[in-house]
């Protein structure tokens, strides 16, 4: 006995804290968003809190929110899928195969008590296969399914029910009746519940240094239209939430004329108990110093100060010269142009100097050649015979040449002859 109590205490220490934490988490909701907001004092803050799943729309017929249907999957002789029947709260069940009418059905009270079991009367061998129970909630966007395998036998000794590791298997005698279980008693799938009272949104305020479980409740909103404003700031119209919050899914909190006392954590809790939705959004609001006022003094006009009539008909235009500083790149570009100009001038001057020096050098060489030739002539290196000159220079009086070229050629011949002699 003592050992059992000790084991119980150990299990309690190990598992109870986690259970408490889980229940606390479910109660508060899953944190889906965290933001830090800093605004100056005196301004207006809007803490956004949106969720399209919290939009409340009443379906009076209740025929498009919840649907149940059974399907049959056969693997032999060929793979095939067959719809057996389906049903919704606003319509009767529909059996697709004429052979199954009156033989296969689900309880009419399925959407009242959550029992969606498929009932067979007079089982036949063709009923063999894998049956799937599908539950669809289009409003909450929830889809659930369960599989059950049905085998048919001719021996009563082989009837049994077991689990094959993936699904439940029923072995049923031919000609007997059986109900393939599909039960879901969650309020989501049953009627008689007030959906509008299960959608709740509320804002909490947690001042600095205060634990979350000690936070102040500011406002409670219900889809039915009920509204509970608990915080004093709501009573002073400093905080507000739009009246059509559940119509558009906007539960944003507006805070006007921020003050340092408004600093802290604000949390938006959205609970859709009907659909099992629990969300939480946290905003850390910091209030900074107020912005300096903008001085906009308007000119004051006294009653006695009447405007004087203007003597000038037209005011002369005023020309204001504005010198803008040049950019550094523009300055460097101008300097580049100036340097290029100087380099070009220097190249031209250098070319002129080189050409002048070459010309002077050529003139000096020419003068030296002439002076050298004059010295040779004065030294007697070359002597001409007067007789030869006379002979060569003699020109016949009666010469008749067509041109000077023939004349010079003949004269050169005569001179050569004289030299040979």
C-alpha cells in the first residue's frame, strides 16, 4: 500500500505540472503574433487584431455547414471508389446505389447525438471492402475521417472483430446485420447549440510588473451582440473596439491620447468554442515623450490697423542670384580639361623647338660644305686649259638646232673629243 502511494505521488509530480500547463495554455490560447509598438505621448494607437475565422454568419437552414458521407474502396477485382450515401442536417440522406436503398442507412438523429454509424441489413458478399466515414464542417474548415474494413464469411465460427494496426476489421456472416461505428459527440457536429454564444473576443491589459493571471480585463465581446466594458478607460471613451467586429473579423483596439500610464502588455484573445479556435495576440506598447508642438502663429490684425492703400501699382520683380556649389566630380573634370590643354601647348612648343634646331643644323652643314669647296678651288686642285675652254665654248655661227638639248649634246661630244686628243 505504501509503495502504491509513493508511485502515485511520483506520477503526480511528473505529470500534473504538464497537465496544468496544458490546461492553462488551452485557456489562454495559442500565441500567433507578438509585436512591439512605440508611440509618443498624446498620439493615437491602433493595436491590430484580425481573424477571418471569427467572422460570424448564421446559417439558418444549417445544410451547408456539416456533411457526412460514407465511401467504399474495393481493391479486387479492380481498384474502385464508390459513394454509398451522404447526409446533411438540412436534407435527408441520399443513397446512391438502388440496390442499397432500404438496406444501408445511418440514423436520422446523427446530427443530434453525433452517431454517424453505417447500418447494414442482410449483408451480401459484394459488401466486402474498406468503408470510410467522412465528416466535413465547411464553416469551421474541419475535416475528419475513419476507416473500417468489412469482410464477409459463410461460417458463423469465423465471425470476429479485431484491429490490424491501421483500422478496425469486421468479419460478418452473410445475411446478418452490422453497424460500422462512426461516433463524434463534439458539440461541433451536433445541433441544439447556440453558435453565437460560443464566439468570444476579449482584450486584457497587463501593466509592468504584473503577472499574466493578474491582468486587467478591458472588454468582452460576444457574437450575439453582447458587450461588456470592464476597464475604466473604456468608460471614458479612451479605448474602443468597432461595433461590427464579428461582421468583418476586425477586433483591433484603439487607444487615444496616449499617456505614460498606458505602457504595458495588451493581449487580444479570440475564442471560437464552436470550432475549437483559441488564438492570442500580444502587443508590447511603449509610450515615449510627447512631440514638441509646432508653432504656427497667425498674424493678428487689430480693428484700428486698417490696411494702407498701396502707392505702387506693380511690384518690381526681384532677381536673386543663387550660386550652387559645384560637385567634386565636375571640378575634377574641369581640371582635366585644363591639364590636357597645357599638355597640348607644351607638345606644340617642343615640336617647334626641335624643328628649329634641325633646320639650323642643316644650314650650318651647308655653309661648311660651301666653305670647304671654296678652299679646294683656291688651292689649285682643279685647273682648266684656256685652249680647251675656248674649243668647248666655241659655237658655230651657222648652227641650226631645234632646241638647246641637242645643242648641249653636241657640245659635250666636241669637248670629249678634245680631251681624247
